[in-house]
């Protein structure tokens, strides 16, 4: 059977001050009138019935996610005691799925990305399952449209097959976020895809890769697995999970995995990982401004004004290329050119918290 595993444990620090620990990116209504998590579940509903959708999330977020998707059974939600990276997140989900269906095929998906062409996305998920059933580890690549330095890249090798109109290539190499010159060379070569962070594989194949490449983690999973369905599961998980090393699925598994293939697609994908990436998804007025909430402006161009509360008037004069995000307790004003530094701003706020100078995250 084909199952979906949605990773819903991220926070999205680059969207501060809107995204917070208690209000992560997947719980925000960034594009339209539904949260990112609601959109993630709705777009796969025609393929996966509720009982075949699993969600891995932190304990502090599960209640809100369940409220957003009341049609998902409580058993769909797997609580991760604390975030340890995408590899442990996927491993915990795969562990639960292996107990349900040892022969399952699973699609590992994200809770906070945007996909414009939903029909194409569903078709490629169905095609990828056919490829995964043959034992391949499938990753969905995104055809790059510009030399991004914010995404990882996958180098394509020989084409192996065509499945329902989608080309399947051998994946030769995973490259982390490159500098601009390298990204430009990759784009011009036509041999690379962006790494979407979405994967499709049989549960036995990914568990074998965990056993081979992350043996210490696999041993801990085995210890947890012995308690599944018993009264000892929660205490065992709480005891073991803090000992699990932080690791991404790319570094921990995919870079050294056997038989990895990539299916490049054009599905209007965005990880909505920054304010600029969100600006690319929202409609602008004739002056290039994106306005959410009450605003009056004079000589303001190519600027985003995001009034999260929707009550306070924001007035601007003579601004260009600026991002303004106004929330109940924090205001962000930065230039579009430096919005990637929001992550550094968050690091400084973390230090403030340690020094007892307030809680803003």
C-alpha cells in the first residue's frame, strides 16, 4: 500500500516575526485562506485516504495541526519529543509505518511548501511510486529557473526510463547550497535539479539504508520499535530521543545511498523559505507593492507591507525594496536585498533569551 508521511516539525525562522515557536510556518495562512499544513494535506487527499496519511510533529504543535485537519484520525499523528533533523523525523515515521505495513511504499512530503500545479504533483507522486516499487530511492527534483544559492542541487546521470510521461534519471550527486558562480554553472549545464526535500521509497529500502549508514540511530529505532503498541512506548521514546544525533536525510542517507534516482518536475514549487520567496507568490499592485492589512503609501514601490494583525494602519513614504512585517509584539523592517539576514537576527534573539532580555521567538 502507498502511504504519505508529512514532516511538520519545522519552525521557519526566516519568516520571523510572523513565524514563531508556538506558531510555526506550517500553521500560517501565507497563501490564500488555508494554512500551509491544510494545503499540504488537501493536495494529496485524492491519492491517500486519511488512514494512510502520517504526520510527524512536535508535541507543542500536534493539537493545532489536529484542529486544522479534523478528518485525519488521531492515530495519524506521530509525536516527535524534540526536533533532531529530517533523518530522525523520517526514521521515526518509517518505524511506525513498518509496523503497520512492512511492504509499504511511502512518500515523504513537507508541511510548509507551496505547489501551484497540484494535478502534476499528484501525477508525479503516482509515477514515483511505480519507480520506488522496483527498489529505487526516488527524489523529486525541481527544474531550476535561476541560479539559486538557497537550495541544494542534484546532479542527473543517465536517463533510466519514462514513467507516465516523467523522465527518471540516475542521481549522481547531492550538492549543498552553492555560491552564485557555482549555481550559475549548474543552471547552464542543464544537468541539475533543485532538491525539493521530497522522497518516495519502499519502507524496507529506507530502513535498510538507516541500518547501513546510520547504525547507531538504527539501533535506537530498534529499541523503540520493541515497545510500539505497549504502555512502555512513550517512556522509551522520551528516554531515547534526546540521545539521537541531529542529522539531515541528505547528509545521513541520500549522499551515500544505493540506487538513488531523480524525477525532475515543473510543479510551481516554492519552499516559502524567506520573505522574498513569499513575495514571489503573492500578487502585487501596479507599483510592485504587496500589501496585506491597512496601508497608505506615498512614493512607495516594490515593497511588501504585511500587517499580520490587520488592525493597525501602516503608512509609508518614499520606500523602495523594503519588507515590513508588523505583528502584535514585534516589527521587522529590512531591505529586500538583505532579507536572508533574518536568520542571523533570530540567532541574536536566541542569545537575548539566554541573557534574560525577553522572549521574542
